[in-house]
C-alpha cells in the first residue's frame, strides 16, 4: 500500500490511539463481505486489519487545512512537521507533469497507431529522464538541490549543447553542468494555482481531413466560417 493512502478535508476521527493534537492512530478492519467494487483476488490479498495514522496539517494562513492519512505510523521516526513539509512538496509532482506534457511537448502526440503512440511516449520519458539525470549531476556539482534548478533552462542548454559541442568532450560536459546550475527557481512553499486557462481558444473549426484535401477545398470553396465564441 502507498504511504499516502488518502487526503481528506473531513473532520478527524476521535477514535484510536492519540499521538498528539489532531494526530492519532486508527485501525481499519477488513469487511467480512467483499464489496462489489473490489475483485476477489484483491479482497483475498488484503490484510485483516490495517493501521494508519491520521493527522491534520495546515495548508496556509486562515485555512482549516487537510487531514492526511499515511502508513508512516511511528511518531518518533516521522514527525508531524516533517510529514507536513513532505505534503507541501506535492507541488513538484504537478510541475513534473507539466514539464513532460508542455515543456517537452507531449501534450499533442503525432503518431496514429497504438504501437507508435506507445513508442512516442517512451521517447518522451527517456528524454525527460535524460534531462533529469543531467540536472542531478549539475546540482551535485553545484552543491544544491535538483528542485532548485530550472528544467526548461536545462532543456534549452542540452539542445544547444548537443548541436554545437563535442558529445565526448569532458570539459564541454562540465561547462554544461555548470551552466545548468546558474539559473535557480524560486522557493514557493504551499503554492496553489487555479486549474484555468488564461487565453481563450481560437475560434476555428477542427481539421478532420488530410491537410492536402483541406488545401484543395480552400482553393475551391474558400475558407470556412469561424466558430462562434
């Protein structure tokens, strides 16, 4: 089971073993009757009891906060403040997905068959891990955390370095790593952003035919009408 089992805004339970203010252990018992949504194999593999830790952490000034449920049950080994800090780092997950989809350009795939789409996705993931490996080496060389470096800056340097530098040159590689560490990103703990688009989509119809056919239609019939916003 994942360390982070659930995130909830519901009131914290009063049952279980108290570990401190709004921090306690609770034991969940396996139901005697298998739920309809659970397969028989998963039900059989589930333990008879599951002990988890529930704690409330604040997410900002004036907010009630979130209730975290985790299997990190030892309060001496896993301090409440440390779990709160770890939870706030979830923003990096959002950033990493954005880098894969937007910065690398994987939001729109060009292949049309399932096999080629799978290969295309793997190529993007290989490229992403390659950049992250270089960033890790750069951060270790500069004595900082990898999260302090800019992924887009590292990608731009890698593309320029691959075109103009000698790939097998150690001096060029060290210069690349030093350049990656020159741009640092801001420390923004607890950052929250709306899931909204700033710009409106352009009022054009979808291209649902081969581009060459569409060109011939434009020559013959002219451009189509724009879609009303």
